C-alpha cells in the first residue's frame, strides 16, 4: 500500500517551487557577467561591470552610510530589546505586561509607510536636520521588535533554574545575569542582532522618505539606478549584495546553531 | 542596583523610544490629516475634514462636490491585490511546507534554510529581478520568441499581474515559516485515521490537514497581508507608478511637498484598515480557540 501521507505531484510541485524561488536571483547573477552595455543583449562573458561597480564613488558612499546606520541601530535596538525581554519574560508582577509587549512590537503591527510618514512629520516639526541622526533614530525604532522576538523565544525556552542557583550562591543579580543568563541566551541575542542588522540594511520605505543629500542608503541609491533603467553594472551591484546577504545569512545560521540549544 | 527596580527601568528605554518615535508621531499624523494644505507646501494646523472628503469627492468648477471614484479605486485595488497575494502565498506555501515536513530528518533543515535564504536577499534586488524577467526584451519575452511562439508581445511589466508576481515573490517566506511550524505539529495518525475511514487524499487534505494547519496559515496571512497593504516598491517599479496602490499614493503626497494633509489622511485610512483586519483576526482566533 502506498503511503497515505504522500500526495502525488507534491514533490514535483515543491521542486518547481524552489526553481521559482531561485530563478529570478540567478537571472540577475547571470546577466551581471554580460559584456554588453545593454543589459538585455548578451554578447559575452566579462568582469568589467564589477570593476566599474567597485570604483563607483556614490555606491561606496551609500554602502558606508547603510553600514553605519545599521550598526548603530542594531547595537541600540538589541540592548533595548534585551532589557525589555528580560523584564517581560523573567520579571515578577510586572505591571502592564500585555500592553508593554504590544508597544515593543508596535512597528510590526503597522505598514512601514505609516511609520515613515510619522517620523518624517515628527522630524520636520522638531526641526531635526541631520540626515544620519534621522535615519538612526527611525531604524532603531523599527529594528527593536526584530531583535526582541528571538531573544524572548530563547528566554522562554530556558528554565530559570540556573539563574536561581546562581542567586542561591550569593551572586548579585548583575553577576548572575552576566555570568549565567547572558551566555545561555547568547544565541538568541545574536540572532536578534543579526535580524535587526539585515532589516536595517534592507530598509527602503523609511530611508527613502527621510532621504536627503548625504544620507542616501544603499537600497535608496539602487532604487535611483533602477529608475534610470536596467544596466549590467546594476546587475553586478545586485550580485554583490546577494553575495553579502548569503555570507551574512550563513554566518548567522552557523553561529546560532553551534551552541547546542536547550529546551 | 536593585532587581525590583529593574522591572521599571528595564522597560523604560523601549517605552521611551516607541512613545517618541511612533505613538506621539502617529498622533501628529492624525492631527496633520485634519490640517489644511499650506500655501507654500507643508500645512497649516486646523480642524478640517477636507482631506478625508477629498478621498471621495472632487470640487468641480462652481464649487460643488462631485463624487469621484479614483481614490476609492486605489483603496479597492490595494485591498484586492493584498488579499490575492495572501491567498496565492497560502496556496503555494501549504503543499511546499507539507512536502518539506515529510522530507527525511537531515534534509529538513537544509530545505528550510533554502526557503528562508531568498528572504535575506535585499528586497529591492528581488523586486528588480522581476523587471529583468518581465520587462521589455526580458527573459520571458525572449524565451517565448526563441520558441517561435510569438513575434512581439505587449510589455508584461507595469501591469497588475507584474505587481502581483512581485508581491507574492517578496512575501512568500513570511507565509511558509508559520505554515511549516503548524504542519510539523500535525499528528500523522489523524491522516491515517482519515484514510482508514475511507477519506480520499483530497478529502483528508481539505477536512483534516487544512483545518489543523489553519492557525499557521492565519499567522502567515497577517505577516503577508499587512506589509502588502503598504507596499511601495512593487507598485512603483513593477506597476510603473501608473496604477497606484495606497503605499505609493501616500509616498507621492510627501515627495516634493505636494499635499501633506491628504497624504496623512490616506495614511490614517490605511492604519484603520490594518487595525480592522487585526481585530477581526484576533476575534476569529479567540472564537476558534474556544471551540477546540
């Protein structure tokens, strides 16, 4: 008798599903090696567009701005999220626990364009001019829930026994946190930070809304290029970004799973 | 430092940031939607419902208000495309996640990794890929011409279909993961029981598997539907900016200081639509929970 849990055609469907998932990205990569100036006419293999991409000043500036904003936003968002998660998961008789959880996750409950409009109007009302400061403040806010969720999941999956044992042995709360809790939840903290970093690097809607001279992030810069038309250099830049994401995703995965998870 | 105090100041930064960058500013957005358009861009504070009226009515040459369906059409199209995207994502994610869940143990993490990987790739690059595929002289047009099926086709880009393709492609990982999580929890003996009771595979899928994985599908639906309602990149790059969605309608009102109060009014409308959707979903979840 055939296995009743198997469905005919399901495997072929799933294989096609994976082809569909990867084909568009592979097309971009393939076209980036096209020697011709016209992106859609294939004339031969060439590395020249990578050369020109890596010498593109505006591109490198945009990368620098994106990396700076993402790094600062990630550090602040992860710290704030870690503190909130410790209180909300471990804290006893915390008032407003439900409301606080909602507030921390607020950016996930609204379409980003609404948040972008909100910070744009806020910054124009208080007269904040510094483009980098605007980006960092806005990115920190929407990165917090992405840092928060993996940390909370890790804390919830961990019994408080170890921390209680540390406190029984006269460890101060700070020592117990630093020597016991933090090492145990490190993979969750790391996953949260990684997610926050990627979300910030990838952001378009808010960064575009706040865009001003001197604070053009990588996605906003690429958006400008796309509007000018498809070029092989654009394909080369996209391929480099894909490569960067793959390295980041794989590192995150390996580091998250290297420490054997408990519970 | 006292642990007892930590439960107050540990939450303070999160509350502070959210209050100052989200809660207060959203309040300001509501106020701006009630303001009037300033003479030199920007806006003048006030209490006027003109911006909301503008969604439905247009002032004609002698000052009468005439009903105009253009913005309602944009709201309708946004809701329609977001719903369709969510449905297609669910239809693709269910069989794929089910098959992945059945894969041998050591393959499963690899397949899940492969499903999530595209999501780590920059959104703008993934949308851009569809321009190369659907565009003039794009991959699809060239393939069709190479096969001798067509000589020349209308551009596939800048259509509702192109937006739909981009939206589904952008958000499918957000559907697959929760669906996979609930399929993993599925008790295989229930499927066997259904079969023993002469339920065909199709009946089992519809009457046993689908209802049991519905919580995962609904969780995925929230994750896909909400960002779809506010999509900006897909309508601009794949829809060509001709056919608007609410996301790029809001965006254009704030670009170049066009009409901030009207943009704010559309943003508030979008926010209300999302809140209605989330409340209906929470109500449904509570009712569903009581049944089990």
